[in-house]
C-alpha cells in the first residue's frame, strides 16, 4: 500500500513494504478509543503526528504466528485489555518488511506510548537476531529512517521497548502501569542501532 507523504516528509527512500493488513474494523477502533480514554485521557483511535518509534522483538522464530495474534483482537494475557495487541510493521528474518496497520491508526504495542508511537516488530528473540543479521539490520534501519524522516521524529526518540519509561513522551494514567515495560532492545543495543541510524540521511 502506498502511503501519502506527510507535511514533514523528507527525501529518505521508502523501502519495499508488503501490505499484509490485520483487521481493524469499527469494533477495534471503538476499543482503541476506549483504551485511549482510560490510559491517556482522550478518546481517539487515530495516531496523530507521532513522536516516537519503538523497536520490538516478536519472541518467535517466524512471522505468521505474530500476524495471527495481532489479527485476532482478543484481550492480551498480560494486561487483559482490548483491543488486542498489534504493531504497525514486522521485519521478517529474511529482511522482508510487512505493514499490518496504517500509521494513521494507533496500535497497542508499548504501555504509555501507544498514543504517539509507531511500533516495529522484528522476528527473533534477542537484539543480535536483528543487529547481527545483515539483511534484517539493513531493512530495519531503512524502514526506521524512512519513517523518522517522513514524520520528523528525532533519532533520540527512536527507542527500544525496554527504554519506554525513559521517554519524555511516556504518559500513563493507570498508576500500576507507570513503570511497566519489557526487556526487548535495551539501551546497550539501541546505542548501536541509533549510531547506525545516524549514518543515514533524510
């Protein structure tokens, strides 16, 4: 699916992206709006002027099971909320980039940041599954660079999931979730990722 350039669009090349949409019907939009009201204090399902890109690991060896989980729209095991979890993109082990959701819509991928973050999943279990594989690393960096140039996102706001609570944009109304995060892509790995990203231009 071709994405229209935003007002912040710059000259970074758009990588090849396969459009593999998950269902995002009116029901899911209503669930996302209700989630947004509970967690952020405003009722909407649209992702407007994103400020953050969050890197994730699927903790799986293949792409398809994660697509299926994201498509189901069932309450997640961890927090038991709707809508179901999802990310905007998945980078496969062969470097193929799949887009699941338009970046004009919110996805539930990072507590405290869903309201302003684009989520990118990578098939694998540890950061070296991305950083240590040339095709995956190159695809991830090209995608991230295109998105951050397109949306005017600063490199310092390209973060790993493990860094979520450190983000200046982190906002969570539910007290018990204000320190909730995950282990994927800690700062030690993201320093290397951001260093490589800085070598790319818009």
